[in-house]
């Protein structure tokens, strides 16, 4: 055998061994879940601990992911860095859950951060003001981002928390808005990737304590993390921007509000993960002044009332008559690559805006309202009107829960079955506006 042939065979064998080693020895990632009792996995209504989302997450991610940290609850291998009742500042350097000690010990590559639920009693923002909840979060994110082992920090827009009346706390929304602001303002580590956990888990999936999810809620948390983690680890070094968003329409509605519609964009090799929607008043928005626009919070792509590939949102807050509103939007992928900006046609609101309807929720037990009669099938549960009787017949109030997708249906007849065209029958129409969590007298 000649030296050349022998050398060629050695090269072939070498490449075969390399391919086999890649197949047999797949890349292993180290993951550190960081947070409070939501990460620890409190079982709602008890002080008992489960595995929370971590068990579901490990099952979904598989053997190529190792969870690290000094804390574990039930199942070995579902480690993390968490403490029940902990606030954000507990994880800052010098705190009783000092994150730097954990990072130096376990050297995670991916940090999953869901924190802030226990800070609702604090001032939420702005993130630029010292010692607000969002300021402390910014400090924590930037502390984690400085560690050499960490490549990605998945920062969650945290899930809802309910007050004593089972209504979602406004402080959570304020906190999540500040998370978006610090991200869009480039005020936090470039390693941060936002995860819209707030949209993933409905407040209806919270347990009796109004804080911790039921099992299906924990599973949804895991699925949202899995969605982003897999996109990151399947596409390391991704530098391809998502496609630009295709605009459908922008129009004034009679709420009064502005309605925007667009097609859900795509991303080659990754996922579309986060929208940035801004607007200017009486000025045309463009790529040069986009950062000066007011931010409108959206659910993550695919979650904004999707229908036939379209998404939509309705802006009600701060809308004034006789003004011109200019909106623009772009999308980020899991590697924070940004699409170009897409601009909606400017919208001028009429000088006289229509007055909104009367929004209310009544529990049907007000003794001061004499002669107040109601069918016992109707009760208020978690701030929503529900009917336990599906029977037909006039004299029962109908609820049309499909109004979210049929905006032309302006009112609902009295009766358990809605009869289109029978408007002359009269009666009270109550429509549930599912995407704004209120109820409006429509006729």
C-alpha cells in the first residue's frame, strides 16, 4: 500500500470519527432557573413545594440540557437558584441570594429569570430611578450579563398576580412595561432576551392564592421557555433578521380607539419573538425618529387576536379627537436581530370622538336595588359574567363571546340563542370585550 493511499484512508477515518463524535456527543447546555416561589414551584393554596415549571421544562428540553444551581425542591436534577418570598434585591451582590456566588460556582450558559412578583408593593418605575423595582431588575440583569459563562439571559415579562377581588394587579403591567422600556432603550445587557410569560399564562390559570399557577399554568411557562431556548440553541450565532411586517390597516373605531392590523412575520431559521410598536402624535413616524415614539405593549408574535395569519390590537389609552396618529412596528427574533420598520398609514381622529359605553360588572346581590331580579344561572367568577345554563328560550341573557372575532356584531339579543336580524325584539345587549377584560352596554 502506497503512503498516499494510506494517508488518504487515515483522513477518511478521521472525518468519520469526527462525524460520529458529533452525533454521539451532542452539545450539552447548562441552564440556571432564577427566581422566587414561582421558580421554586409552590403548589397554589399550600406552602408545599412541587417542581413547578422546571419539571415540565426538563422533559421538553431533553437530555442535552443540565439544570444547575444550589437549590432543588422535589426531583433531583431540577436545580436552580431560587427562594420563596424573595424580592429582586435579594439577588443583587450582598443580598441573601447573591447571584454572583451562584454564577461563580455553577457557571451557567443560560439564565432563566422570572422575578418581581414579590415587589408589587414597591414603586415599579421608572427603571432610571434608583431603588424602584424595575431599577433593581436592571441592576440584576446587568450583573448577570457581566459573568463570563453566561451567554443568554431570558428575562420574563412576569405572569399576573391577583388582588383580594381576583382582579389582576396593575403593578404587574407597569413592571412589565418598564422591562420593555429598558430593553428597547438598550439599558440592559445585550445578552438579555425577553420572554413574554405574561401572555403565555392567563390569570385564569392562577390557583386559589392568585399568585401561583395550577399545573397547566406551570406547563405553559415551561413551553414558553422551551420555545425560546430551543430557538437559541438550534441557531447559535444567528445574524439573520426577521422579515419586515406587512401592514394590513389602521383605522379609527367607535370605542373610541385606533385599530391596527398586520400579518404575523417570519424568521428564517429562528422565531419571531417580540414586537416593538411606537407612535407619534401630529408627526410622521419614521426610522430616524422611531425611538422617540411612545411604546405600545403588545403580546408576543402570534398572540394578538390572530385570525387567518393576521394580528390586531386596539389602542384606547390617550386617544384624543382632532389629532393625527402615526404608528410604526418592527419585530425581534430570539437572537435580538431586528426587522426593518413598517409604517402604518397615518390616522386622523374626528374632532368629536364617540363616548364609550358604560363598563361594569355586577355580582347580582346588591340589596339596595329593589326589584332587581336575575336568573340564578348567572354568576360573576373572577370578574367575568358566566352562564351555567345553556338552555334556550327568551328571558335569559345571551353572551356572545365571539365578538372578539366578529366586530360587526354590535349587540346581543335577550335570549340564550342569538338570532341575527331579529333586532326588533328589543332588550338589553351585553357584549364581552375579551381582549380588554371589561363589559360594555352596546344597546
